[in-house]
C-alpha cells in the first residue's frame, strides 16, 4: 500500500530530477569548419505547463542559441544553425 510518505518521496524525487535538467549541461561536441564547438542544453517549464529545451553552441568566440524547442536534439540543432548564421 502506498503511503503519503512514499508519494512525497516520489514527488520530491521528480522535482529534483527536473531541477537537474534546468542547469546548462554539455550535450555534445561538433566540428564546424575544423573547430571543435561545444553544444549545451537545458530544460525548463514555459508558462508552467510546457517543458521546453534551450540550446547554446560556442565556437571561436561566437555563440549561437535557441529557445523553446520540443526536444534536446532540436535545441542543439537550432543553436548550431544560429551559430553558423552569425559566423
């Protein structure tokens, strides 16, 4: 039988996991024009009802970013596209 304590523990575990996703984390390294570029992502709630992903890509002093993406891959891809458009 599930107790209130079990539910509370599960709830705070989920909140903790979501909180960890809110920090910028290295996602992958890509090579653009012979340079190694670092791509980072983070997740967050948008308007408290939608989970979205933000991305950023830094390479050679130029940074690209993306916001409000539906997936990690989309966030990374759009950040890379933004970086390339600025180069």
